[in-house]
C-alpha cells in the first residue's frame, strides 16, 4: 500500500518537475535490498521546501482525481501529532500505540528540506541544536510515559521529569520555537539543506546541488530518485550501512496496526 503511494508521488514529481529523493531506511533498502528492508515498516522521502509547497498545491488542485491519496499534516488536521507531512491512503486507518487517534491512514513520510547554511558542518550543527524540539513535540503528544527507546542512564532517570515538563508546556510551545528557527535560515541563500522540522539526527543534511542533480536507484523493480553522493550521506548517518544489523536488531520501529475501512450500511 505504501509503495503505491510512493509511485503516485513519483508520478506527480516527474510530471511537474519536482525534486525529491528516497531517504533514510528507504534509501538503505534501495541500495542494499533493491526494495524494502525486510523488517522496515515505512517509506521516507526528502523534498526541498519550494518543491514540497508545489506538491501540496497540486494535491489541493487535484483532490478528487488523487483520491484515495491526500496530505496529512498539522495545517489540515490539528490532531495530527507530528510536524512532518505524510501522504496517506485514506481507505485505511491506523491504531497507533500510545497516541490519540487522528484519522490517519497508511502513509509515506515527506521530510521537507529547509535552508541550513553553506557547509555540511553548519547543517549538521543546526540539526544537533534543534533536535530537542522534535523530540519534545513527539513526547508532548504521547498519552503516557513509556520506558524503552531512550539510551543512557541519566536520560532515563530524567525522562519522567522531562515528560511532565513537555506535557505542561504543550506541543505548540515547542512547534513555535522550532519554526522560528527555521524562519531564520533562508532557503535561497543556503548551499546545504536539512529537515529541521522533524529529523532529530544529522541524517538529512544534504547539499542543495546533490538533491537538484539526483541519481536513480532501484526500489521494488522501479527507478526512483535520490540525492547524489549516496555513500557519503549514508556512511555518515549509519556507518557500514551495507552490512545488515545482527538478527536481534532487525525489528520494526513503528508501533501501530493498520485496518481497512469498511462501509457500514
């Protein structure tokens, strides 16, 4: 289902001359497996802000034609807990662990790239400085505090106090701070881009020239675009990405169940 969404996005981007690239685990899957990592459970793409805005306009102008696919984000669905946009298949509904229902279906993640400076070190440094905001936004939208997923003795000790703090301040407090930072970095005058609005690693730091002059990779028997210099970016983010992790680490990372909607008469 997510592959069909991805093919639809690709078709629109090719037709409208919009830039995008497979990213993160999806890109590793393309390079290492020629498709999905067998234990992966989503699809990730990166897209420069100007191209993303054109894509959103295309979905708005062609809403009926593109059904059952539609964008899912904070501006259209206030209960949606994340800051990145997803293109969903609305014939399905997700039951997400520790998250209030927001009506979202099976999805493809779009990580929007904003201006992040003129060197890759600047871009990565910016992501390091802002990573607390996406983490705070995520935690603020959890129903309850859960153990696991946090590495480090002191981080686990302090996590209950931090959880209480972010719940008290609320999601929008951190969203506002995050987008204020994004507004300070001009896209047109930046040579490097990054997904500041959600990426809490340095994996999305990308040269603008590499996303504007992409290469092709194979994924599930079809060709898709990816930012040039794939090995440079994947090596930084994941180390030896061509060697699969040990079997006990081959696990999915989203906790949800997906259901197909049925008509009740």
